[in-house]
């Protein structure tokens, strides 16, 4: 691996930071979820006991956490900025000085330890006030507010933060358009299509505006998108299954990347707009913004956890019909093992994806989420946590990245696995842990080093040689 390869870990503000009632922070949609104890992903509503207002309390532990990261040898750390810490209502007249001060301290601390911050501008924690007033991303006012928020971030932190990511996993926006809106629609609702495309279009304007601003304001700054990679295999060699798998990858990944990188919607997306006579994509200001070189990303960052199988309706066999991810309406791969959480383990899928995406766009890649999330970690009486399953998963996936880089000549400049210090799952589960460091939520957020901590330290020290 290259000498300056970024080794580290990854988090998001709403899942890791806590301190929701401090420092003048405003309410985000996750604070509302914590209060109500109810969450909705797509059309599925469920109860959650995850209190996102505290989570892992990075807000008060950041010095200790950054020291631990440095001890592991991190030279990169991905985090997100909570929009509501900078603008409590999303679009206040002035930024919240305490919020800016907090992130200044975090970035200073990271730089002091030789750790390059990689910052996501929007990791889903939409200000509740924008949801109430403008229906979140449905309203163009939210896009304007986002532009101002980004400008503030670049101006305040751009002297130290050189790697930026725009919207987390926004390739899934068309699948889950109501995640950050007040309006909750079912896919079968009459106006769903229009709502979905307006939300999607607005998030895309927001993305392009952020990229443009970053290039204008941050000296030597690099900015990328962040997508959820979703490698899909056909369940059988039947052409209909092959078609389903191809379609999935187009709809869920490549149509979106085509827009961001080529600067215009591809024919399938245009077809969707045309079907309901929406002409938004033809607006001059959008065309100009999207096609301008200054609005083009410098790299592609992505998450990778598992692969899926697709099959056509008529080829469905009961045997393989267990739904892996309801959201994707996908099927389990009978050839692969699963984690105790039910996600398939497929390191080769990671290498396949990296080759595919690099062949298509020829842009550097940054892996910003990967890892094993399980409920199996046990804090022993002597403060140890034995997690050989996590080491095995990561060993295989780091090997896949190495193969992609060293054998296939893919340009990938970092590996930042998810939840390097335990945090709450995005789907309301506080028992699912990914970290090298255990957080005791029942005892003052005390931190403990897992076995994987010592293993990852050696991996980093040897630049990926000692796995
Ligand atoms: C990604 C998100 O989709 O997957 C993270 O960017 C999330 O926010 C991660 O936490 C893992 O998913 P989960 O459900 O295990 O939290």
C-alpha cells in the first residue's frame, strides 16, 4: 500500500457524538426519534430504545478517543458535523459559536495527533426545524440552508479539514425519500413518484453546490460523494435473473454516480422525470451547475458490508427466498456464510465492486465504511473483550482491498472501517457493535480496548502487511 494510505476509522455525529442538549445544539430528527422511541425506515415503523442524544458521548470524550485512535496508529478519521450544532434551526441568521468552537477543538486535537479528518457534511441528521417548516429535502429552502451551512463549514474548518464528503449514501435516496421529510408516503401512494423525484433532485442540487463551494473555498481541499455499494449477483444463470441483478446495480448505484460524475441525469432517470412530466432536470441553473467542472467530485467514497442476490419474480424458489435486506428486496446467497447478524460475508464482492467502479469512472476510491456489526461482544470481568470474529472479517476485507490495489491496480487511498469506537446502529439498535474499542453505555461511557484493537494497531504499523 502507498506510504500515505489512510488507515483509521469512521463515525457519524448522530450515532457517536451525544451531547445533544449542550453547546446550543438544535434538535435533529434523531433527537425526535429518541424522545418518541419510534423510528420509520421506508414503510416499516418500529420501536427503539436507542437514545441518540447521548450515544457514545464523543462530545465529552473526544480527547480520550483521539488519543486511543493515535495509539492504534490512525492517520485518518471520518466523522460528520451535526448541522444543528452549527445552525440549531438549520438556517439561523448567525452560526452557533459554541458549535464551531467544539469542532475547532476536535479538529485541532486530530491534527495534533497526525490524524487527517475526513468530514461528512450530511449524515442524515436533518434539523427538525427544517423538517417542520419546509418538509426537509422536499423544500428548496432546505437546499439554500444547506448551502449556507456548507459555506460556514468550509470557511471555519477548511484550513485543517482537507477531505470532505457530501451526503451519506445518497444513492439510496430514491429508495427511501421520506427518511428526512415530514411527509411519509408509501411507494403505492399516488404522489409518491413526484415526491421522490423532487426530494432526489433537491439532494442532488445540494450535492453539486457543496462540491462547488468546497473547490472555491478550501485550499487544496478534495471533496467526494459517499455511496452505499450494493453488489448484486444473479441467483442463477437465467438471463432474467442476470437482468434483475444488473438493473439493481444501475438503479441503486450507477445511475446516481453517472449524474455526479458526468454532470447530467442518464436516460433511465430522465425517463422517470418524463413519465410524470417533471421538467426540473431541464432548469438552466441546474444544468449549468451540474455540468460545470468545478462541481465535479475528486474521489468516490463508499461503504461495503455485504453482497446480495437478485432473481426475477418467476424464477423465485422458496429455498432461497429468505429476504436478506427487506429494503433491497434481495435474496441471500446460498454460497456465502453469514454473520451472526444475518449479513453475508463476501470479501471478494468488495474487490469486484472496487474494480467495477474504478473501471467506470477512473476516480480514486476511499473505503469509509466496512466492518462486522454484531451483538456478540462480551465485556469480561477483567475488562477484556475477545472478538476474533471481527479480526477475521476485517482481515479478509483488508486482503480484498490489497488485492484490488496491488494486483488489479485500483487507486484506493484509505480504509476507514465503520464504528471504530462503539456507537449506536443507524437502525435504532444500541447493542450492535462494530468497534475496536468497547463503550460501556451502562457505566459512564467507559472505554475498553478489544482484542481487535491490538490486532489493528499491528496492521497499521506494518502498512497492511501483518494481517
Ligand atoms: C451505513 C450508514 O448505511 O451503514 C451508517 O452510513 C450505518 O450510518 C451503517 O450505521 C451500518 O448499519 P447499521 O444498521 O449496522 O447501523
